[in-house]
C-alpha cells in the first residue's frame, strides 16, 4: 500500500468518523500532500488538538522541530491550526471538510492540481468505497440549507436561526472564500459545468486557519451574502456542516460536479447529507406541467407523470431550487412532517457518529504508541457491537456524560 509512512497515515485517517478508506489510491494522494517523514509523524497525532510540546513528546523530538513539522502540515491543509502564540493548537485534518477540499480550494499552485484531480476522481467516484464510507455516518456529515427566499410566510415561524445561511454569515467572526473542490477537480478532468468556482465559504475558526495559511482569502460579510445570493439565483444548492452552532462551511453545489450530490444520487439515501427541515410540494390546480421543477432538481426528486410533477419526499433534499424557478409559483416549500435531527455542535455530532459506527474507542484511547490504548480501543469498539449497547449510550443521560468527557478531552492537549 505504498510507502510505510503514508500507509500508516492512511490507517490513522481511517480511525476518524466516518474516516478515510485505506487504499493504494489514498496513499498516492497522501504522497502528493506530505513527505514520507511527515506522514510517519502525523500518523501518531491524537484525534484531538495538541500543543507543539505534546506533539514533540509523542514524536520524541524537540519542541521547535515539532512546531516546524506542524506548521508545514498546516500549510498543506493536512493539519488544522487554531489559536496563536503559546496557545496555538494543532489537529490532524479529517478527510472531508478537511485536506481533500483544502488541497484544491487553494489557488497558489502548491500542489499538482491535475494529478490530484485524477486521483480524487479515482478515489471518490471510480472506486466508490470512500463515498460509501462517508455515507455510513449517522448523524449525517453535512446538511442542506433551504433557500430562505423560497420559505413563504405560512412557514416563517418554523424557520429556525440554524436553518438560515444568512444567520451563519452574520454571526461569523471570520469569513473566507476559496475555490470549489468539486468543480476545480472536474475542470482538470475536462468535465466541469460553467457554475462559478470561487464560492466555497468558510467561517469562524476554520476560516481564520485557512486565511492564515493562504488556502482561502478573507472576505466581508457583505461579500459573503452577495456570493450566497448569486449562487442561490444560479440554482446551486447550499450544503454545510451538520450542526446547529458554529457554522464552519457552506458549499454552493451543483448536481453534476458535487461529490456529495453525485454520491447521494448514486447510492441513495445515505448519511452523506441530511435534508433541510423543508420539502417541495406542487399545487396541482395552478401547475402548468412545464417540467421546470423536474429539470432543475439537482437530485432527481421530481418526476413528470401524466403531464404533472410528482415529488418524492424521500429523495427531496429541501433545497428550494425547484421553487425558485417555477414560473407559475405552484412549486413551494413546506415543513417536513418531522424535522431531521441536527446535532448541537461538532462534539455531539462526532460522539454520536462514533458510537453509531463503532469507533468511540478511537477517540477515548488515541495514543498510537501505547499497546494498552490499542487494547482499550478494540475493547470499547467491540463492545459497541453487543446488543443494546449503542442504544444505551445514545440515551440522553448517558450521552450527556460521553459528551462531557469528549469536551473535556477536546480542551486538553
């Protein structure tokens, strides 16, 4: 599976939730992004933020040497960097909403974008195991945001702050924009649509990190609002991280290039993306049967039968694109009978997904040099396969304790 250090890093990334799928193609991607020595060291990082001192102890090197490696990896998008000065902490980047996107979001020519595009296409689409694995996450990795302008007055009281892209923009402490990974990849493959590319919005801590290392450029709230509006008017789908607070990213996606939407259409209702709290509905009495809604739907949720559109509620992502382009106003958004679950924050999402996927032990015992931790990881993960254990851990009282421990661990290091 390629060089030893890159193979170890591939296996380390597989410990995330939902994680990377170890393969020769992944190793080839990692060989473009990091050196053999960097891969060997990064494979030893915990799945929680660490200081340079902690990394130095894990790697058995000096603090300054550790800091140089961490800074290099952060500049390559392989390690998140948060904070400043002595309080700076580093975290091994996840594959999705991480190094996969960051490597092609940038415009500085740091990597061979053509080579990476071919490798990502092979890894994500031709092989498909990585996308299937991403779709195994529960709660879902990402969620759709309905176009706010398409949410009429009759459901206005049901639109929560966390449902609004505009609220996420207004609350952000830092905002950046970068190139869309998916359309950049497709452009290098000669298959991109003509939708704009510099539309990938990031917010708050992750935006500050991307700005510091030149992976994305800082923009104002007004520019972010303008980008979001233009993308909505273009018929692109707003997809962001699946949590209520601390918005990190909003992608403006098309059904022909987006890895998430392509995966959703290919593999069905997976954990790749959670629908919005809304669903499309068509008023038959005013519908002209023009078929615009079916043509515009990015995931094929609308079919024309007997000259009239029919919406498949189980496929509809509630993006609002069909409602925007309906010439008669017959296609509208309504509240779903049951709101999709949205985790409170990243810690809750990861903890629940780790329990569901049988990977909780990876986060509780993540010292990669310790044989004891390796045994405890296997024991905890194995216990999650026993009847009733997952259901027990997901009960509010027990989950609250798990979240408390996870948040405490997240503050350490």
